[in-house]
C-alpha cells in the first residue's frame, strides 16, 4: 500500500517524518549493470527459498547478464531440467517473472545442468564441464542443508564436503565464488558481531574463559573426528540399542556445543567457510544472512516457503502459546528474503569488479532492530484475532487464547510452567485410566485419545521452542552490516534503482502484521498440519 | 494521461464510523480494567461527538483522534486485523467489491481518499486490492500516539486539494477520472472530477446530484446499477 502524503515512517525514531525519502545516491565507484553485462553466472542451490527469489531477481533486474547456468539435482525419475521447468519456474515467485520476460528468452538465457554436491566437482557431467570451462565468471553458491540438528553426516556431507567440491569446481572453471553461509556461524556469542573476525581456525569459544590453553580448531582434525565417530557409531549398531540416526544427531549437537556453536548446522557451515578461506588464490566473498523471512516487496510482499524461519513460532503464536522465553533487551535478527537476494547481487557485483570484502553480514538489527518483546506482543494479538471468532474447538480454551495476553517469561519460569502442565496432564491421564477400568474403554477411549493428541502437540511445541532458544534467549546478537552498506554505497544511481539495501526503512509493525504473518498463513499454513514431527 | 477512481470510505464502500473504531480499541486494552475505563469514556462522549460533527467535521476528527493518545503503534496496527474482521468486513456493502473491480478492469487507478487513519485503512485496502491510499495519520513520539493528527487533516476541502496534488504528481487527467462518495461534505472532491457519482447518497447529496445530473448509485442493493460511463465502457 502506497500512501500519498509527504509523511513517511521512521521506524528507528518511532515517528513520522515529513519530506520525501532521501534519494538513493551511490559513489559510482563500481557499476552493477556493467559488472553483470555479458557475464555468465553459475548458480548452485537455485531451488531453495532464497535461491528462487535470487533467480527471479537476477532475471528481472539484470537482463544484461549473458548466461545463467543453474545446477539442479535430479530427483528419482525427474531430470534436473524437467525439475527446473516444471517445479522451479512454476513456483509462485518465478511464475510472474517468466510470463513477463517470455519463455523463449528464458530458454536462451538459462541453461540447466544436473549435479549433486555430494559428488566431486558437484557431479556435473564431464562433457558439460568441458563446455563451461573458462566461460563461467562467477559461481554463486546457495546450496546446503539448513536443518538445525540432523544426524551429523547429513549436515557434514553437503556443508563441508559439498563446499570442498564447490571449491574444486570454481578452481577448475577459473571463476570467482560467492558463498552463502549464515550469520549464526558466530556461535554462542553476545553483543555486536564483527565482520572482520578471522575465519580460519575460528571457534566461538576462542578467547573466552572456558578455552583450554593450546586449544585450536582445524577442519582437517574435525573431519578425522567425524569419520571416526560415524564409523564407530555404525559399528556399534549391534551392541547399542539406540537407533544410529538418533546417536548421530546427538553426537553432532554435542560436538558443536563443545566448540561453542549453537547447533550442527552452524558448526558445519562454519567449517565450510574455513575451507574456502584456507584455499589459496581464490577470489571469494562469504555472505552471512541472519534469519531469512518473508519478502518485503519482491516478487510480491509476503512470499515465504522456509521452515527454518520464524514460521513455526508464528504458527505456534497463532495456536495460542502464551509464555515466551525471550530476552527483553534483545532484537530478533531477521531479514526479508528479497533484501537477502538484493544483498547477494550487490556483493556479486562487487566481487566481479574486484572490490569486495571477505565477509558480508545481511541482517537488520544494526540499523533498525526489532525487539523481541514487541514480537511477542504481536503473537498475542494474532492469537486474539484468530480465536475470538473461532467457532470450532473448546469454547473456554478459545476465550483463554483470545483474551489472555502473551507474556515475556524467563527460562526458569518456562521450565516450572512446563512441569506444572505435565503434572496436571498426568493427573488427568490417571483419572481417565481409572475411568477406563471402571466404565470400559468404549466410553473413555476418545478422551484418552484426545489427551494423547494434546500431549503430542505440546511436546512438539516444546521441541520447536527449544530449538529457537539460542536465538531468542541464550544469546543476543547484533550482526554488524558495515560491509554491505559500503558495497551498496559504491554502486551507481541506476544500479540502486534495481537493487537496494535499505533495512533501515522497514516498518516492522506493518511488516510483521500485514506482510509476514499473512504470508505465513497463506503459504506455509496449508502445508502445515499440526506441528512438525 | 492516466485516469483514477477516487473512493471515499465510510458510508460509501462500507457503513461504519470513527466512533465505532475507537470503541473497538478502547475495549481491547491489555488490561481489562483499563478497557472498561476507556470504553465508558468513549460511550459517554458520544453525545459530544454528535454535536461536534454537526458543528464541524474537522473539529470532530481532531477531537475524536485524541482518544488514541498513549497507545502504542504496534497495538494499533496489530489489532487492526481484528477490527476489520469484526466491525468492518460485515459492514461492506454488497456491490462495493464489484464496483472496485469494474473500475480497475476499465483502467482506472483505484485510490482511497478517507479521513480514517492509515492503520485502519490498511486491511481494507488489502481486502479490496487497492494500492494507493490518501488518509490521515496520527502523530507518534517514540512509537506512542500523542493524540494529535499530522497535518494536513484530511476532511472537507482538504480532500479536493489532496486529489488535485495527487493528479498533478501522477499525471492523471481529472476530467477523465471518477469519484464516489456518500456525503455532501465531499462535494468539492466530487466536483473536481469528470465523472462524480453520488454513492448511497445522503438526502442533501441526493438533491445536489439530481440538480447537477450526476448518476446515483446504491451499493447496498443486490443488483448492480452502475452508471453508464462504467457499463458502456465495459461493453467495448
């Protein structure tokens, strides 16, 4: 919604300001349009949430780009090319763009190669590699597994070995690399996170009191540990009754925790970064987005398909969860997906011009923080809205969910609340079991079943909440974003009309209520039947 | 040259008023006691509102927006959805959506011109798929409403001034544009465009419309009786 007055909202000051927005001005040190013209870009991981938006944006904003090569993994009986044309191009963010530029132009410009990160050289067939050699100017890598706590092998293979394969590929093609990682590789830290911290040998615990003297982190040693661990776990299958997957999951989390990372994902992603920075003669930039959320403007407001975003929390809030363990003074580091895509394109341009830094954080709190208690209040208002008019379900529960406000609580009180709740459920369960013996299973069975369902739901909510605790309670980050601002400032004015970096203008209240929450309801809720198991 | 369709909101597309909206926010404070206090304040001031409205629309608006003083902007925006669902959506006139879609199909740029506040208009604009809104906004200091409205206050003559400014800025031909309103307070705005339509008109506006041969439209009815300049163009 555009509003036609001279007033515009200043989200930082919390006031309307008069006057038109400051026109975007760059120093024109580099030109993204020139940087992209007649260049060939190889995109890895273009099928994901960020990937699709990036694909749409580069096609829409930079028609000067000569060739775009997209690597797509084949799925069982569907070739990469089929998958690209039937799945990716038909997805909501790309459909409009494809219609706009036309199918033939699209086919001339975009080439699909099949490949798989688990294979050397990303599994791109040899004859295609020959074709590509010397032709690709830049490789943009968005591939990776974003699950927080998968079995450790499912994270290490793509995020560490996969990165190694990408480095090989980039070297072979004699190209430059833009690698997308995550801001949370910083691990369990607090306060402002610099972009200048050395990458190689980094582990979050370094320099802290808990560090043992002489302790050092090396990817090679970690991989030795990893091979050993996986081998031992698999071999002990006969003697250990617990499922191997479960033990691999736990092992990964423990190892990550040992070094000070929040989960397996950030641990393996950091190792991937370290491999890149250790490679000699490689021109690269590492992009670290924070939590990627619904799009602000492009391709349309509210597009979302990510599950490792705040979507589960928003859905839980809508279900009527009241107590939220968050930091009162902490921001949630979120960034809309279209800003991430724009950021990647800006950095790519900088890399093509040879004027890049090593690391770019893409986050919002440095310029325009959204504090967690405000988000908790929004979750409460959303629950009010949803339950006030709900006709189904328990009426009393609906009233509770509609009229009781959400609260910011501490982890201790969360634990005691949970304990109380479970004790209460135990009592009900005992009563129902007694009833079952007295009156028979036919009359009490459905109550027991609904109790079981409720418990499962509560359990799932607890697990989701626990996963997010490091980002909401245990740690409070502000990722510095000086580098991306500097990169955007180097562009020409014409570039800035196409891609811009402006998280300082986001009106968080409007974004959260009218864009993000509605986007989640529209795009995520339908595929979400009950909390994720 | 572009053309636009300017819509008034209250009474034109849906039936509601500022006091109803205020009552809603007053009822939904964080604490129940405060809700009761605020709500009774709104109820008690209803006679005053009536008097003020008769005296001057602008004074009425200014006075009524003071009720939001001290509220956090997040809450005003966050509850607007609920307000829309409860109070506003059921009050939308039957043919309103059809009319908006018709003008859109005919290449008019739909613009809402209303004295309602921006956060209340937002869900309505989203519902109708209207992109552009000219409306009032509250003044905030550090996210808290001060109870004042930012100038220019959109009421009476200011509506006409605003659409003229908008037209100049967006290269819009007012003679080709249309405007819809229910109240004689919007006569200046209606007179400014080439195709004014008295929509669910009040008695005074009806009289003026008959005098000036303006089409009269009832959106409350089941069947559409859109004025000829809309239906004729549709045939082509």
